[in-house]
C-alpha cells in the first residue's frame, strides 16, 4: 500500500505564508486600502478555493469585488473571475508568487519557516521511515523540500507543481506512478475535493483531510490518531 499525501493543509499549515506572500504580490507597494482584520478573515475563509498558486490572484480580486459591493458571494465571484483569466496572467502571477516567496526565504528563513507550522497530522510522520509516503503537491518542490527537511520528515518521493502540470492532474499523475512502479493499491489524501475528483483509478481509495482548507461534500474523512 502506498500513501499519496497532499502537503499544504495536510502536513503543513501554510495559510499565513500564502496570505502574506500573495497579498504582497497583488497589492505591491500600494497602500493597503481595506480593513486588515476583515480582509484577512475573508481570505482565510475562502483559501480553500485556491489550487494552483496563480489562483491567489483570483481570490484577491474576488475579495476586492465583494468588498466593493459588486454583487454575489466570493465563491461565485471567484468562479467568474477564474474563467476570464488568461494563460498569460496565470503564468505571470504564479512566477511572481514563487519569486516573492523565495525573497522571504532568502531574507529571513526562520521567519518564513514560522509562517508554515507543522500540522498535528504532519507530526505523526516525523522521525519515522515513511517509505510508503509519496507527496503530491501543487507547491513548488524546492519549498516542499525545505519544509520536510526542517520538520525531519523523510518520504519516498515528491511530485510537485511542474510534474502535476505535465500530467494534467494529480489523479493522472498518481495512475502513472502506480503503473510505472506496479503498485496494486493506494490511498490518496487531500483537502481539495477538486483534486480527489481527478482520480479515476479504482486501485486508489480517496480520502478527505477535514483539518485542511477545503470544503468536502462527498468523500470519506481520513481517520488518524493524533499524537499525545
């Protein structure tokens, strides 16, 4: 049995980092025009809508539209804005997000690490031989490696942002890995229903991480025992 685990929202809580980095990219050097407490609360509430890094731009645009009274709830605004987003915008924002993150890492690594605390589930992986764990994440591989090493979590392999793009979805990547390595059965754990839905392989049992950022409406919740 192989376990395919998502990373952000499952093993590490990156929501502080995502808010700080993406807000810096989106607003740049302009004066922040909103009430910080209200804006941040909306970002944290709807963080689960975001999948690839470029969608943080979509979330910020959706929050802005909502606060400016343009109608609809943030979820509906997010869908409309996302559909209209060009590939050029997506590529640009994703590169800017990763670049801004790298600046935080190089300027003050300890501060950046503090923005990504380990989750209770992640603690169950610390200091053990996780030869049966493969990370499948839309985070970039460099940042994932840094955090895994920091928290002393060893895994079999990491498939990150670029590799998922190459195969088209997490589900297709997982099927490829299983075929290539003759894996007969696996578990896929994610906090995003959208990623779980990409799995069409009956060798894979899909579970929802209800401690993460997403919204679940159909998958079994993954049961685990928290360390005392």
